[in-house]
């Protein structure tokens, strides 16, 4: 059987893995040809392609990527055999004597031999899993360069990571690259500053500065969630930002949460809270509770802080300072199913109002490390499955992915580009109430341990906004848009009427502004469209005389002239209905 035949008889997933793995080797070959003094580190296959990390004499440019890609194609055309074997570590040290990253890897391998692969003059350490020849790579393209710490340690050297995309056919590669371009166009890290919503600054890494428009967006979202609390029976609370770290030892978070901001005052170690649940347990523990009071539902929006490594910070979706639409419910075992059902109702309402229609449900079950009793875990996992099924959702099981204190239901939203994001969660916890000594007096006059339900609909508001900005491409529905309408006077003599229009909208609680700048009307309309303002309201002589406005939309539609009073009612109705585009 020929090498070609053997390779093509492999399962498609294995073939693709080998193609991407081999492409990383071919990339490294091209880099070493271009920079003979380069030090090369590791280069694995990844989802959608491959990468390789290098210590290079200078930063790479886009032109360098084109040159490297051309060099890779030469290797593909040569169709060189890729061969591998196990060699003694001493021989490997000799081969890679000038490559410090390879020597470190060799030192970490416990076996007396290491994997060694080569094609042509190129040689590398490798466990294997390759095509038989360099001509079998498929369709590929080098996409970008990013910084990456050696072994993910910010105290180690910063390397240049070259990424490439690879698919079996050119058609699949082109489809991926098109989707990637669309993702870059929607990237919240670009749109956020462009729309004047927020920015990030090294003066406070991972902590967004929300501009006035961004603050309106953020607070409107908070106010919306808060408006649902009376309907669903939540009481909003505020707990401290800083605690003696003994509270996190009690909850079980201390050893499992190394990214907590900590400080010491005399002999007391304190920490900024990374989550709300321990504080809510302390709040519940203040005073005696009767079964007649339950369920008690505490909700909170205060700031949380997690000392994420700088290398993993990413716009709004991975930050150090954030807030959650967080709540904890204390109830009896008998009340638990109804509480879960009420939460599902809230999820449906919120996701519907936000236009988040493509939602998948997962149930994360107990992992190897957990706190609490196994029988409580088993019962909670069964109850969650029953509750999800009763709500009419299909679901998948995520074995071992629960938090250490409770199983959970996860709501995963698939965005406009087909990417999946985890948003809401609900967890049934009987471990933490026991650890905090929480009690209520039952109808029998005896003390009982309440069930604690952790729940969030959107999760981190910062992360949600990052996801949502990309999903809607910054085109927020009217009710969320920071500026809902821009009034555009054709000439300076129309400024007074433009202000009258703005005041009429403001009287209905609509966020409108007048563009009184010197630009022509067309330029003002274009600027409002670039800022993705839902409505542009043009006023001139005829509109002022008729007490009307010319209505245009950000998508370029012209709705023509409309009486001012009718327009105000129309926009207020659209806002109140929370209609999505």
C-alpha cells in the first residue's frame, strides 16, 4: 500500500489533524530558511489550522508572511517525505544544541528517547501524527502574528507566534477566511472605541473605561435586568468589596481560585471578592429565618475582581474588573423545582427581548474534585435534567464540567457568525450552605439546611456586551442604543426647530441629540450611520412649517416626512416593545 493510499484511508478528522500538524513543521522550515539564527519552540495543530512559536531577530511584517507562505508552497511542490523515529535523548541534545527551547523540552521528557521527525533538511522534536509527504497538506494560508509567552508564563521570553489556517479544500479555506474577515469587522475591540463606547488603558489592565455612550448602554442593560426583579421576586443587596480571606476558605474557593487580588494588613489577609456567593451566605446568616420567609432571593450588581494574567486579557470578554447580573436563592428542597422553572421563564424573557434566539443547553455534572455529599449531587443533577426537559429544552451532558460546589445548567448562545458563547447558568448547591452553617426553622420547629441556587442570566455584563456588540455589529436595538436619534438641521436657521424636536423626544424618555456642526446634511447623515444611530431626523423649512420631520434609518432607508407627534409615539412604542432589527 502506498503512503498516499494509507493517508487517504484515514478518518477525515485524523487526516485534517495530520495536515495541520505537518503544516506547522513546513512553516518552521520556511522560517529557519529565512532566519537561520531563529530559535524555534513549539508548533501544534489547532482548531482551523496551526501555529508555531519563534524567537526571531526582528518583528515580522505582513510582507514576511507572504514570503514565508511562498517558501512553504515550494516545500509542498517538492513533495518531500516526512519520516520519524525515536532517538536517544543524548542524540537529540546534540542535534538541537543551538536551540534552547528544544533543549528545555528534551530535559522535561522522562523517557530515555524522544520523538524526532524530519523532511528534507528540516528536523524537529515531535510525538508524531503527520502526513506521509509535504505535498499532502491541503489548502492553507498564513493569517497573522501574535505575541506569546514561552510556555504561557509572563515571566518567560515573549515569542512571535505565526498562525495559519488550513482546510482540506480551497473552497473550505475561502469560506473560513471570509468568516474570519467578518469576525474582524465585528470585533468589539475595534467597534467599542469606534462607537465611542469604551477603551482600555495599560494604567489599569483589564479594566474598561466606559465612555458616556458606553455607560448609557451598560446602565440601560442593568436597569432592564433590575426592572424584572419585582416580577420574579428578587431583593437587591450590596455586600462588601473586600473580605478577610477566611470567608473564601470556608466557601472552598481559596485554594481553587489563585487569581484573587490579595493584600495583608498586620496579620489579616484580605481579598477583593471575585464572586458574590460567600458574601450572600454571610448576609443570609445574619438573623434567624423561618420556612415562611423562603424563598429568599438576593441579587447584586457590585464590582468583582479577578487577577487574570495579562496574556489572557481580551477586550471586554476577559477582564479583571466586572459586574454580573448575579443572584442567589435560598429555599427548601420542596421549593427548588419551582424556583428553577421561574429562572427558566426569566431566561426566555431576557433572551427574547435581546434577540438571542439560537440557544443550546448543557448540563455540567460532577468532576473528580467536589465538596458536599454525593447523594446531594446525584439528586441535584437528576432534578436539573428533569427541570430542563420540563421546560421544553433539549440538552447535552458535559461530564465533569460542574463547579466544585454544584452541578449546573449552562445556556450557550450561538451568535450571528455561528460561534458559541456561554451566558446564563443555574446551579443547585447544598454544600456551601452547610459549610457556612446556614439554617431555617421548618414547620416542624426543627432547624434545616436550605438549598442555595446560584444563577445568572447574562453572566459577566462586560463579557456579555463584548459578545453582543459583535453579534449585532454595534447596531443595537432602539431600546439599548446609547443615542436613539440624531436631529439634523439642514441650515443654521433650523436649529431652533431641531431643538424642539429633540425636546419632544426627550419628554418621552428618548435619547436624542442635535447635530449642530458645520458639515452638510449628507455628511451628517453618513456620520450618524457610521455611529449606527437607529434614526436620523432631518428638519428644514418644510418640516418646520408642517411640524414634521424627515425620517431616515441607519440601514439607509428613507421613511419620508412624518408628523412630529406621530414620530415620537412611534419611537416610544418601538422602544417599549424592545423590538430587535
